C-alpha cells in the first residue's frame, strides 16, 4: 500500500466516515475508494446486461410459460438428487 500525503476536505471526510461507519481517516478513504470501485463494477455489469438484452439474450425468458417450464425442470432435477 502506498503512503500519500494529501489535503482532505474535513467536512466531506466526516460525512463519509459517518456514512461508511469508519473511525479513522485511513479507513474512511480506503472504504470510500472501495465503494466507488464497487459502484463502477456494478455500472459496467449493468451496461453489459443492457447490451445483452438489446441483443435479445433474454427474449426466451419473456415468452409465456417460460417460468413455469424452468420451475418444472428445476423441481425434477432437485427431486432426483
């Protein structure tokens, strides 16, 4: 882990610590960075899902009777286990 000296907005840091439930500046900054990274990963995953949807990857799931068909297959598979 790199050690970096930076000026921080103390008010923003305190608000972030409160929201994240952290006690130290280091923990708050690291938790905030991790939270932003997780948000970026979720946004990218959503973009991939939307692209798949636009390409028709989920069309079968919208057909009438699909959920019942899948449930029936699942119940048969789990009953034989």
